[in-house]
């Protein structure tokens, strides 16, 4: 809700609201799993090669916050989307969801490794993984 209220304050939303959902992750591209970065690195290398051959620029992550963390993750998004394309091309089962942890904001307290706005995001690619949704109290 804090994110939605911030968007409303910037004029990007009129009526900030949140919903809750019960999500079954299914086949999940879990960005916190050990070893998953190898799949992302391979996708990145291939994406860069294809874009370079086409004379197109590779997207970049940008919009650093006050702590230098990049908030607009255009490169990361392109690489993840390319992972999905490669799996489809290779007839490998598609990921149903993508899960990641995003560290944002200033340190929670002096010397902390925790960030004020660290959060988990899950992107649902297969809507059958949404088992239920509700309006939180």
C-alpha cells in the first residue's frame, strides 16, 4: 500500500488499492536459488549477441536511488524475458512464475545490511497459479 500511495502522490494513480492473492508458484524462476544466475548469464550473453548483430543497443538498468541502487531494471527485465523466449525456442517447459528479492532504500539502521524497503516480488506468468484473491483488511 505504501508503494501505491507513493504512486498516487506522484499523480500516477487516482485511488491506491491493494489486493492479496494466494499463489502457487508452480515451475518458478526463483532468483534467490543458488545456480539460477548461470541461466541468466547465458541469456544475457545471447541477448547481447543478437542485439549487437542487429545493431541495437542493450537495455540498461538506471534510475539510481540515493544509495546508488538501480530502480529501473530494463536490462534485468529484458534478460528474464529472453530466458522465457529461449525456453520456448528450445521446447523446455515454461516458468509459471518469477520470484525475486529487491533491496531498496537506505540501511535500516547504522551499519545494517538490511534496507528499509526490501521486498519480495512474484510475477505470475501462468494465471492458473493464482488460486484465490482477496481484499486485505
